[in-house]
C-alpha cells in the first residue's frame, strides 16, 4: 500500500508547534510558570530574531515528517477486521506514546543534568504532549 503525503496536513502540522507555543507559553496560560521555572523575568525577555522563527519552522517541518511516518507506518492503515485506523483518536494515541517514550525521557534527562526543576520538566513535557497529540491527530486523520 502506498503512503501518500497530504501536503496541506503537513503544512498545518508544521505550524502546530508554533501556534501551540504561542498559546501555551502566553503569560495568561503557562508562560509565567515557564518563566519562573527558568528564572526569567518579563522585563528581561526580548523577542527572538526572525531567523530563529524560521529555524524553528524548519525544525517543526522535520518533526512533522517524522510524526507522519510514525502514524502512517505499515500495518496502521487497517485492522484485520477491515476497520480503518485513519482517525484523529489514532493520532492522539501516537502523540501520547511519543511524549511518554521520547519526549519525557529526553527532557527528564536534561532536567537531571542541567539541574532544572520538576516544574520546568512538567511545563515543557506538557507543551510537547499537547503539540504531539495535535500534530499526530491531524496527520493521522487527514491523509
């Protein structure tokens, strides 16, 4: 079975980390908690240079490509009974699994050796949980 890429879903999935980050790290959501966990002060925060947004977008595109491959791997198209796994819920499961088995160990290890707080780890793991659920959901459902 061929694995076709839906370019529109890839573009949307690429934008999801940026959009979720804008909302999630907003001071009225978890931005203040994140700044506190990092020892940042609002008055010292400067907007990133535009080239850094472009770099983040390229990295998001790479992640979207990986997530697409993850949710569309062979054997995930249909169940033996013919039931389709092409659902948003299927993507949610992948987002949760990727967060538990990839993101949490990476950020947990960073927190240990960079002497970051549990709050730092939980805020950032939470961001990736939401982001990966949405990315995998979109890429799984909208093939």
